[in-house]
């Protein structure tokens, strides 16, 4: 998770996420495939699969919700999957 900055109101969740990643020694989204997290729909789907192996998955999803992240893959969900869920729960 280094592709986007965190909004002020979600800094606590951002800090929790980063601490979790630090303790885990890294995350798939900081690996060689990192462009997938902000890439095409197909790339983001591959990224979302890789998120399933991430020890920070749960806190990452909490951060994305708190920050209302609209771009890229976070916590195992692509941007379009989150958009659909926002619509469904609106
Ligand atoms: S859940 Fe996905 S986006 Fe979040 S830190 Fe892990 S690999 Fe990165």
C-alpha cells in the first residue's frame, strides 16, 4: 500500500494498516506486481486475489472503508467491486 495517500480523517486506520504491514514484513501490493493494484480491471482482479494472502487484509479493508477510497484495489476488493457495494448499500 504505497500507491495513494490517506485522507486526514482516516489517518488512524492508515497507521494501523501500516503497523500491521510493517510487522508482517511487507505486503503483496509492495511486491513486483504492485502495478496491478492500480491497473486495469483485469489487473485489479489479479491484485484482489493476491490480497487474500496478505496478513493485513482485514485492517486494509477497514482503512479503505474509512477513507472511502475510490481508486485501486484495497483489502481484497477492486475499485469497481467497492463501487458496486457502495451502490448496493446506499
Ligand atoms: S490487503 Fe491488498 S491492498 Fe491491502 S495491504 Fe494487503 S495486499 Fe495491499
